[in-house]
C-alpha cells in the first residue's frame, strides 16, 4: 500500500504540472501511473483484499505478486512516456510493463480463488 501512495504522489503532481503547462503529450503516461500503479490495483484492489484476508497477504505468492505489480506499475507508464517522447523504437518497455502487470493481476486472481477454495 505504501508503494501505491508513492505512485499517487508522483502521478498526481505530474498531472497538475501537465495541466498548468497545457502540454498534454504525457497524459497517457500520467493516467497509467495513477490507475495501474496507484488507485486501482495497489491502493484499493490488492491492498484492501490483503488487509481483509490477512492469510492471503501473508503468502509467498502474494509477495511475488506485489513485487511483479510494482515492477510492471513502474515500467508501464515510464515506457509509455519514453515512447511518446522518443518514438516507437523502445515500444518493448510499455509492452513488457503491461505484460508484467497483467501477470501480477493473474497471480492475484489465482491467490483470491485459492483463498476462496480453502
């Protein structure tokens, strides 16, 4: 959960700065940072579930899932920003970041289902 707060503390001021400068070239990266890294997955979905079901959050898989999501949540929006600013030559970065985030979400789904079956 602490990581999601850091994501939001970076992403929200970045959005404010974008608006103040009226330069919206990086709005996609800003949105992905806030949504993928901050709000949707860490702060509410994963964090809330692991708080409500402590046994699920204590597992080794939950720790792997959390780290995968941190890596994907960082690489995805940074990769989007690099592609926007530098062109598609580094398109592998946001693709890899998004796939890592999807893998983390799939692992989370497995953890939820396994916990429900126990």
